[in-house]
């Protein structure tokens, strides 16, 4: 199989369809996945990173993270709530949501 291929995906977008990413890693032998947050994107709650690591445990050593972490759990929860509210407003305006 192919080796050395790295798939990159936004952390929050990836969290919405892990089965698709797991399928890629299963099909492409030796491939890796890099999950990231973009410049200016709100930081991620460490608990969300921990959840992702548990979900992707079968690919240990093949999944990496380049994510800005929240200073604390409260900041992370506030950021996720803010993104949810922004998504609602964007959907109402017909713009779609962040990570959708």
C-alpha cells in the first residue's frame, strides 16, 4: 500500500464525521491524520481533544494534533458555545455554519 500520505483536517470539522476519516486511515496503509485549528479560530477544550484521542485510539501513532488549547475548561466551553450560536445565526442568514 501507499506510505507517507498525511491527511489534514480541521479538528472541529473532523469531529463531525470520524467514520469517514477512520475509513481513509484503514484504506491507505501507513497514512496519517493531522487535525488542526486555524489561525484566529477559537481554542479547543482539552476534554474535546481527549475525546478525539479515545475515538481514534485504534490509530495510535498515526493521528497528530496542531490545535490551540483553551487556557481552561471554562474558556473551551465558552468557545464551543460561541461557535454554536454563530452557526445558528449563519444558518438563519443562509450562510451555513462553521465546520459544516
